[in-house]
C-alpha cells in the first residue's frame, strides 16, 4: 500500500482554495438589493463542500483495482437511473422544464447526469485499457462510442445539451490519450465541423479539401473514406439547403429543440448583462459583495451558471486572472498525474477527469464573456449545486488516489 | 501487489515517450485556452472598461425629472396672479407597455383611474419609454395617501411633488393669464419647444404661453436605482440630484384690484370686453373678456364636461373679445376721421359743415341716416363729437375723400395689431392704403364710390377693430398723438407718435371728448371731481332680433381729461347704445382714480 503522504496535496489545496472562493462567491451572489431568495444558499453550498470532501476522502481510500472492479456496476447503475429518469425525475432549480432531478420521496437526491460524467470516464477508461492497442480505424470506435453514446442519448433526451457536449469532449480527449492518431479523430469530428462551416462556402470548401487530403494521406478503409466524405457533404451542402427552405418558426423550433435552455430573446440579453457586469469590473473590481449588476439582479442565474460574472464584477480582472490561473494550475497537476501513472486505466481516468473539468471551465467562463454559446453548464467548485460539487470532489478524490500510483517517469513535464 | 494482465499489457502501450508527447500536446491546448480566456477578459475589463462602466451605470440608473415651479406672476403691486401650489404627480417606471397595462389595471382598484387616463398613460409611455410614465399628473392628497397605503403592492410607482398652477383670482384673469398643460406632440415638433420633453408642463395661451421661456424655470433631475425588471430599488446618492431652478417672479403691469373690479362689473350676465391702459406707457392695468372661464379647472387636463359647457355657451367664453374679437368701432372711430381732417387742415374744431343735420344726409341716390332722427341742426366739429352727429361726419369724410381717409386711418394704426404681448391677437380689418387698389380689388373697378367714405367716416363699413387696438388709438388721443403699445409684462414702454396737431386743435378735440361726458352722449356717466373724456359708439352688429338690428355698445375714453392717467375701452356685445358702455367705463375709471360716479348708475336703459 502506498502511503497517503505521497498523495498530490497541491492538487487538493488548489481544489480547496477554488471551492472556498466558490462558496464566498455564492454568498456574494445572494447579497442583493432585491429579493432573490439566494441569501442563505452559501450555507447549503458550504454543506455541499463538506459532503464533497467526505466523498473525496472515501473515494481516495479505494484502490485502483477496486475502482476498476466496480466500474461496470457503477456505470450500469448510472445508465439505469438515466433510463428511469424520464419517468421518475422532476424539474428543479435552474432546469425546471427538464426532468433531470432524482427524488427519493420528496427529498431531492441530485442530478444523476453530473455523476454520470465520472461513470462514463471510468467505463471508457476500462474499455480503452482492455485493448492492447489504440483504435486504428473509425470502426474501432464503436465500443468507446457505445459507452459514451448510451448515456449521451439519455442526457440529450432530458434534454441537457451542455452535459451532452461535455460527454463528446471526454470521448475525444480520452481517445487521444489512449493513442488514437489525430487524423482519425479529425475525420470522426469532420461532419460536425462541416455543419458549423456550412454557411460559409469558401471556408467549408477549404475544410472539405483538407479532409480529402487527409484521407489521401492516411488511406483508411474505402468504406470509411466514403462515409467521411459523404457525411461531410451531407452536413455541409444538404443541411444548409434544407435549413434555407424551412420557415423561420420551424428554424426556431429546431434551435429550441437542439438547445431548450436557449431562449432566443433572453439569451442575448443575458450575455449582454453578463458582459456589462464583467466589463464594469475593471482592473480590481467593485469590491466583494459590491457588484451593482449583481446587487440589482441584472445577472441571470448569478449563483449557478452565471457566477463567474460576479467574480469579474467584484474582483476585477486581477481576480479573474487569479481564478483562471488556479484552474490552469489545477489541470496541469491533473495532466501530470495522468502522465505519471503506470496504469493505463488509471492514466485514462485521470485524463478523462481533467477533460471533463476543462470542458466545464472553458465553456462556462467563455459563455459569460460571449465567446462560447450559452448552454448552461456549471463552473466547477464555484456554481451553486450539490450534485456537481459532489462530482467535482469525487473527481478530486479519484485523482488523489491515482496520484499515488504514479512513479515519476513524466518528471520532465515540469509543472 | 497483484497486477491484472490487462494492466500489464497496457503498460507497453502507454510508452513514456508517447505519454510525454501527448501530455505536452494537452498542456499546450490547456495553455492556449486559458491565455485566450484571460485575453478576452483583459479586453472586456481593461480595454473596454470605460464603455462597460458607463453601460453599467445607465443600466441601473433611471432619470426622474423634477418639475421646476413656474415663476410666480404678480401684478404691479405684488399681488399674486398666478402661483405654484403643492401638487403631486404619480408616475411609474415599467419595462414594457404590457407591464404598464398590468400596473394600470391593478392600480385602478386603489385609486380612481378613468379609461381615458389609462390610455393617455400608455400613449405617454410609447412617446418616451425612458422617462417615468405619468399616470396622474394632478393627484390629490387623498389619492396619494391611499396609494401610499398600498405602496408595497406597486413597486416602480413614483409619487413626487409636482407644483401645480393656481390662479387665485380665477376667471377674473382668464382673458390674459392663460393656463398650463402638458406639452402637446404637435408643439414638440416646433422649434419653440426644442429641448422640451413629453410630459412637461408648459404655458397654454395668455402670458403663460407668451412668456413661457421666462416662466418655466429649469427642470431638475434625480436618479433612482432600478433592478433588472425596472423596479425602483432605492434613490441614488442625493449628490447626483440636480435641483430644479424655480423661475423668478414675473412682474406685470396689471392692477389686480382693478382687474377684479372690472370682472365683477361684467359679472356673469354681460358679454363683452374691457381694456384699461396707462396712456403714457401702454401698461395694461386691466384686460377682461366676459364671460370668462376658470383657468384653474384647465390645469392637469380640462374636464370634458366643463369644456363642452364652455364650447356650447352662445356667449363664447373661450373667445377672447378683448384681443381676438373684431367689432365695427362705430362712433369711437369718428375721432380718427376728425384727426385726419384736422391734420390735413381741412377743418377747425369750431367749423361747421355746409349741410345741417336733419336726421340724415342725401348722397347721390342714397340717404344716410343720423342716429338722431330729429336731427342735430348746425354743429361745430366739437359739438358733432359731443352729440356724435353722423351727418357732420358724412360731410367731413367726403371732404377728406376716401383715399386720404383710408391713408389717415392706416397711419393711426387702424389696420395693424396693437402689438400687445399676448398670443393670437387678431389683426383688425381695415382698407389698405392706397384705398383705390383695395376697393377695386374687393368690389371691382366700378363696384365702389366715394360713398364708401361716408360709412368709414363714422366707424362702419370695412372697419372691424379689436378692443385692445381701439385702446391703443385712445392712448394717442390722451397723449397728444403718441400711441403706446399695450403691454402686460412690466418693462420698457414702446411708444410711437401717430399724429401731430397744433395745440388748439388737440385741446379742442380733448375738450370735445370731455364734453361728451359732461353734456353729450355719455352725460349720465359723469364723475364728480374729475373730468372724464371719451366717446360712445353704437355699432351695427349685423345680427337681428325681432326685426331690430342689435348693436354693440362702445365707450373709449380717458381720465382725468386734462392729465390722463388711464385709458379705458369698454365693449358690450349686443349691448345696445354706447351710453351703457360709458357707464361701465366711468365706473372703472372712477375706481382706478378713487372717485365715485356723480350720478348713481341705474341698472338698465336710458
């Protein structure tokens, strides 16, 4: 047994600093001049943090072998709960319209979609580690794709686009870490890129030429090449054509279907208010709890999805830079753990967890400043919410455990 | 420690070199993503900080205008004609017309709010959504206290002081003071109201309108902080408040005591107008149009019922008979004929005309009647003025000739506005000089003759004067030829010589005017201790009742005759003979000069 003294304590310290700041910001988000009913939430969040610390400690006591052993059962239970959720779930909090909450009697247990991320990471790691080599063809993707695809479908049905996107990010990141060639990943992702570029013909043309060149260079199976080219053509040419022939209200309906949290009228307003809050913070901010945009409730969901603008408004650019630096440092430690690990499963779990946190931070922070679309996913350690706080700290617990398995070959990666 | 076979196999795959390469790749992605985010925040928080800081302030601050109390209007002795009394306005800050309707619906259960007032509020909101929308511009204390009770139910409601105009003399000053009201959409498009905002109170009519720029003061502003739904959270720091600047006192030439006296004489039964001027300066001592209306009821929106009542009144209270009404001046205008003839040297005050008055005058194939059917006989000019003999003036007009008569009248100001400082003064009707062109244009080259001069000579025909313009003409008679522009606001007088006579002629005229009251047509209006001078007029109105033409009664005069201190012109609409107007004028002059009429005035008739 390795001694706990070998654990990655800087990682825990960073997570703790971020969480304490998070609770403080939840407290600040509740300090408003208009009644928002948020003033007491920070105590709940502190409780969530305590629960998270306990869970992290428990998880860190489990050996890699045990973790490896319980993974299929954990994954199975989570998928089962996600399957049942449309029938037993309820709406609550910021996702009132979707049945994403699990209740036991009248007590809300939490949002299974959050913990499902950890289960997916672990199951994916197990599946990828069970093979002696990395996927070499697109056809080899079917098992990892199935592992992610099942919960992904279930989450999208809730619907929860943000979490769905995080799953996709986890899948690609872990395939990359497992040794899949980047060309293959690009080809797998190419139809989505085509869709994104579909409305700009020259850009799409360049992308299409690039994909053709990639296929020529890597020479995958003929059937796969045809599938990739076909998918790119379908998304890049046919989709805009069909889109153009839709009535505006049909387009609107499709957009809302794809992302129900995007209220087209309000989302622009939300981003604007968020940007005004951040921009008015200046170098040093308006002072803790003193943000006027926040005090007057101009910020939407200022205790959950839009908590980062409160940081921007009250602590200024300096505060923002410090928080982002802490996140970056934390994630570098995670990558280090993944790189040092002598166990493929452990290494993949560590990298999958950092991919998950990275996706959350970049999407959430980017959304508040208007460089990412609004999807409504929480900011790790900051956003109010029990399930996600617990998920983040279980991840920290896992990482601590995984860090004990490292042997130091990756010391050249200086962090 | 037991290692599973899968784990052993995987060890081979995660070769340290590969892992290092991939972790460098991952670290690079991480680094670039965070640099990008930090850069984005730097751009927003440091580069564009000023812009966002401004938007943040605008976001939460709403401007609440504080109306400035309008300037107090006082008479020549400091008595209050118009003042600002405490009033309240109720307005609301709402984000949309829909929420305004909701608020109006709910507030309707607490305070009385008519359908029209609600619609008006929605219109106001549409015009300017950034300003608090006024729901009630003129709320009573009762309404305010009821609303205060339910304050918590109506966030966003702003109750504030809105000084209200009050005219203590009420209808007595309605002819010149005007009233105030919300600036209209139409007014806002005119350059005169540049810089005004919808909802602001402005002068409507009278001196309130004429001197709007001096009376309005400077609107103040305070700020309130609102939340994302536009609900008022609290007042902003009071240091941001700009206090309104009340306009200074506005002094007028009016003698409120005299004005009240004039209004009381007219009372409710008589229709007509009276103007009293200081002949030396043109200062308007009193100006009344009867019947008046109560300007206080016009504040904050005229009640529909009252407005209809005013419109339906056949005596037309809303029509200003002193400055807008035009009436044939009748015999009061004989003085213009006399002055023109005297200036031309065609006659002396003591001269008689060739034909004696026998009750009428034959000119060509037409017979022109004198008002006295039995005739006046041979009269001098002075006597003709005293007795108002038409036959004498027919002959005098013919002697002057149409051309010179019209030219003289124009020089005396018959065709121009008096220039009084009130809006919407009517221009009198009078032939333009040269007369031949005017008459040809009007009647055709063969449609007129010298006979037109006969009518003009006695103040009939193509001559319709405003009461205030006749008053201006009589200031010149009182002053020896210098006319003063009637002026309500106190200030430098504007005077102009309109005729010049040698002293014999002028004094002769003045004595004749004194004779009118002493022994002539206005003899019943004498005042003991002071000599009044003036001229009656009985002008055809063109309106018949019972086969008899109704006449307007005029009197224009001044007192004391030898050193005039007041010019008074009185017109009684359909009032019959001028002597009736003379009695009222004599009372006005007597009141002003603190004298009592020598003969107690009977109520009616001669």
